[in-house]
C-alpha cells in the first residue's frame, strides 16, 4: 500500500508541474511584449495576439479535450498534450517573425487544452477521502499560484536571459515530467464501451467558446457595439444553444448533462467563474495602476503582486480542513467574503497611500482564493462519476477562462471611467453580490462532496501504467 501511495504523490507532482507550465504560459508573455516587439520589429497591439491566440484555442478546446481524455484515457491524452505543448513552444522559441510566434502560441493552446482537464481529472482516479482534498488543493495551488507569479517570472526571465527562454524553459521541465508521468501514473478512462466522438457537440461547443472569448477579448478595445463583436456574441449564443439541444438528444454526448441537474455542481462552477472574474480583474487593474500612477516598471509591478501568492498558499490548507469538516459550500462562501474584504481594502488606494497597503490587501485576497480553491474543485470534479472526471474538469476550467476574460473586459471599462480605488469598491460590491448568487444557486448541504470518510483506494484497484 505504501508503494502505490508514494507513486500517487510522485504522479501528482509531475501533473502539477506541467499544469504550472500551462498557467505560466497564460500570463508570462505579457510583460515581455515590448521587448519582443523591438526584437521582431512589430507593434505591441499585434503581438498581443500571441497571448490571445493561446487563450482562445485552449478555451475553445478544453471541454472537448476533457471528454477526449475520458474516452481515450486521461494519461494518454495528457502525454499527447505535453508533447504538443513542448513541440510548439520550440516553434515559438525559434520564431523569426510575428506570424510564426502567434502560430506557435496558438498550437501550444491545443496542448494546454489537453493538459488542464486531464491532470485535474486524474486526481479522483488516484485519490479519495482526505488525500483527494489534499491533491485537489495542490493542483489548485499550482493553478492560482501560477497566475499570480507568472508576470514576475516572465519579467525576470526576459531581463536575465531574453524572451525566447520563456519558451525554451518549457522543454527540459516538461520532458522530465512526461517521463515521470509515463512511469508512475495509472491510466484512467471511461471503460463503458468503445471510443465515441460526438463531432456535432465538439464543433458547436468549440465554436461557442471561441466566439464568446473572442468577443470578450475584442470588446474593450473595439467597442461593444462594433459589428464584429456583436456578430461574435450572437454566434456564441446560437452555437451554445445548438450545443445544448444536440447534447440533450445525443445517445453518446460530448458532455453528459445529467450532472448539471445537481445544484452543488452548478454552484461550484458559478463560484469558480466569479472568483476568477474578481481575481483577473483585480490583477489587471492593479498592474496598470502600479505602472501608470506609481511609476513602477513591469518587473517591479509584477513583484508587488506576489503577496497574493503567499495568501493563496496559506489559505489552501485552511480550505482543505474546512471542506473535510463541513463540506464545500460554506468555505466557498467564506472565501468569496474574504476576497471581497481584501478588494474593499484596495478601495483606499490613491497616489499617496503606502505601497505596503497593497501587499496587505493582496495577502487577504489570496487567502480568500486559497480557502475556496479546494472546495470548488472537489465539488465540481470530485462530485461527478469518476468516468466523467475529465469532462467535468474541462467544464470547470472553461468557467475559469470565461471568468478571467470577463473580469479583464469588465474592468478595462472601469479603468477608463473610474479611479483604481473606486474600481476596487465596485469589485468589492461585486464580490458581495457574487456571494449572494452562490448562496442562491448552491443549496445548503453539510456533506462534503469528496468525503473524508471514504476509504482509500486499494493498490489492486489502480491499474499500473503499461
């Protein structure tokens, strides 16, 4: 038993490593864009599409990739994702022009779409009880922490080694993690019948996600009344409705809609979307304020946001314990309230406030994120049948991406119209409203979705890797 238990934690470490590389890729390139623009003779606006392409492709494919992992095998899909991610990172590292760089980042998004749901979906396949809560917490710490430290890492690497090393560094780290995954991670898949691909469902949900994320990305700059933005929004609604009808009637749907009749799952997804909205919007506003109003350079601004990562690391163990003791709902609500408190403290910001106040507020915000991180992931992924864990993880990460893009789009508008302090007050009020929405959607239930009283998985029930 101890041998298989040790292997599980080694496997989790490797899975979290590649997950961390993906979350770094979401945010580490932004700080290097001015340097890349000078090197490639381009402008920052065009290069922003290197970031957008990665997010759009990953967001459009992550749900289908989760289901693909359930059907084909999550470990196998993860291996394919890591190979794609690394190979396309090399394309970005060698790019001699903007077009190749954007193409490389877009193709990296395919690998990222396979990595995120499969690594999260492998947690319930290997862990149960309190160990599952710890594993979910580790994965979430990697995801949230990666977002928090990515701008700083991007700035440090760019300054010390050059922007191409943002791509090259993926190569040795991911390849070592891949070897470990192949050696110690058991396969996990939906064993109910042969591989079935719901092509209409895959196309419609991918199109809906792409149109929605594209509209939210373009809206702040082009204007919400821009014909392209309006057309994309309409396309997202039409494709989303078509997907729902197709899935309801399909004999083997891409996403089994039956778990969505559980209000616990719906509440966890709503809470995840809202938490990502608040966190992404706050970081966007804060980095701009630190540079434009306080005169810090991008690297300094990134370093000044690091206290949020400290709060996240401190909050996750508390969230784990609360989840084990009283279930997922109440720690999720507590986390949203703590987040709102930290954001509200930032409402005091002006050009003369001591910068230490920013650090204190970010620790509080990170603490709130840490408290709710494990409960929402255990409820959304650990609360569905294990055969659907990859699909549930894909839907969960889609809610994260939509929340993050909505947060940046929403608070881009606030940045034009309000001071950072007034914007923070608006965000704090939004956190309060978010808490009330989760209260309404998520019914009171004392039982933990991943119960600490569940038995541990015997060694014989874990299939060894081939």
